[in-house]
C-alpha cells in the first residue's frame, strides 16, 4: 500500500534528503542526482493508490485530457481528485501553457519549486549559516543541472502520462542510492520541526 503523496516537505522523506544534503554541504552534482530521483519517484508514486484497492492518487492522463478541454473541465477533474495537492498544483501551474509538453514542463517545475521553497526556508532557520542568497544560488545550480532531464521527463509525461518516468542510464551519470544510512541518521538530527 502506498503512502499518500504530499507537497509538504515534512511528510516527504525522499525530498528531506535534499535538505540534508544541502545542510551537510554536499555538492551541487550530488544534490541534482537526489532531486532527479525525487521528481521521478514522486510522480511515479502518484500512480499508486493511497489505500488498498483504491484509485490512483493522481491520474495524470485525465488531468491532461481535462486541461486540453479547458479550465472548467480541469476544475471538474481536480474535484474528482478530491483536491489532491498534486492535482491542484497541476491545475494552477498549467494555466496558460501552450501545449501538453509545455504544461508538463510547468507542472514538474512547480513540484520542484514547492519543495525548493520549503528547503530554503528550513535550511535558513536551521543553523543561521545558510543565507537566502547562498541557498538560492545552490538550488538554482541544481535546477540548471537538471534542466535537460526535466525536459525529457516532461516530454515523456505529456506523451504517455500512464507510464513511469525513468532515468536515462549512462556511463557519465553517477548513481545515488535511494536510502543510505548516513543520510537517514542525519535526518533525525536536523530538527525538521523548527519553523
């Protein structure tokens, strides 16, 4: 049984690893690999039911079809998703998109933005060392490294919304384990309750 996906950093262990990497001074490249994993796993997890034998959390195919039919149909589709965070974000972020692919680019970018905003806030409140400028610069560098992959993921999501997003396997790409003990141990020390 899958857990209900949320845009709340406090409820997303996979995205908190990005925060931990930032706090412990990991490289931009390492953080980009983590975010790459996070975006794929987040979007793919939305296809899983939150309850046993339940519907998918978010049916991207239905959202894209509703988007193509217009704002009223998209609002209806969001209601059918019972206002799920990601369905609402899809609706908000795709307004004014020129094509399905453009809508997917905006949607994936909005997911990253939501988590990055929370990562910025939490990293600055954690130790007083991380400033708005340094954290923003680091996260923009991460975003720049991810841009080609994000465009590919968006194209794949727009073309085949029911298929899972997969990474491009290549010799030049390093692999980051999904879970590593050091990261999990540091998670408990960063005091995510500080706001």
